[in-house]
């Protein structure tokens, strides 16, 4: 696996190693008794089948990745609707790569910040993304902000504290903990967060 990724990194040819093994099998000299055996042709056939399956898998992953890249380009042009369409297609093609769902949640959150009609959809998207990986502090913090926007201050504070536990020294998250604590009338918690943010 490590050797495979070394080849990927430098040559961008993920199928090179099995292809080289196939070429070696066909070109290198073998004892006469081996040449007569069925293994001489069975092994290349198996390698070719593996190469074919690998190519299909890589093709699907590459197609989804291209759609993700397209979504990023569209988002940079402020075409978030187009970006979401590209991501939805990428997710249909490759539903197991969580970064696509996280990116989709981010774009829906950006739309919800400007138009509250997207809020429910954004919250569901963040819940979906976080069910896959809740270890990314920015994703958790963004979800907390959306919860606050929805009026659920208690859940927002809980989520923001989770983001703080993942990135305890980020002053932006600490300030949000302070603001959300104040919204919950937790003066001591708010003061503690503000002092920590200033320190």
C-alpha cells in the first residue's frame, strides 16, 4: 500500500505496479516446464482482471473528484447553487467520501446565512457530514452557529463547546462560547470564556 502511494505521488499512475508485474510475467524467461503450464497464462489473466477492476474504481473516484473541483471553482465565483449541483452528483457517484458531504454542508450554511429558507436543509447537511466525521473543529463550530441561528441556543452552546474541545486555543471559538453562554444567561461561563479569549 505504501509503495502504491509512492508511485501515485510521483508518477500519477496508480495502476503502474500491477502493469509492471504483468509485463515482467510476460517478458522474463521461465523454465521450460513453467512455459507449458497453464499458470503462465492464468496469472496474466488474473492480473488483467484486477487491473480492469482497479481502472473502473479509479475512474469513478476521478469523476467524482472532478465534480468536486468544479464545485469549488463555482463557489469561488459565488455560484453556490451550481456548486451544490456538482457536489450532489459527486456524492451520487462516490457516496463514501465524506469530504463531499462536508463541502455541501458548508455551501448550504453559507446560503442559510443569507437566506433563512436554507437553514433547515443546512442543519440536516451538517448533521449528515458530522455523522461521518465529527473531528473537524470548523465543521462543528459552523454547525453550532447554524443551531444558534435556528434559535436552539442550548444545542448551539453544546456544539460550540465540542468545537472548543477539538481546538481549545482558537480565540474565535472561545468568543463564540462566551457569546452563547451569555445568551443562556450563564454569566460566569461567559466571563470565563471572554477572559480566556483575551489572555
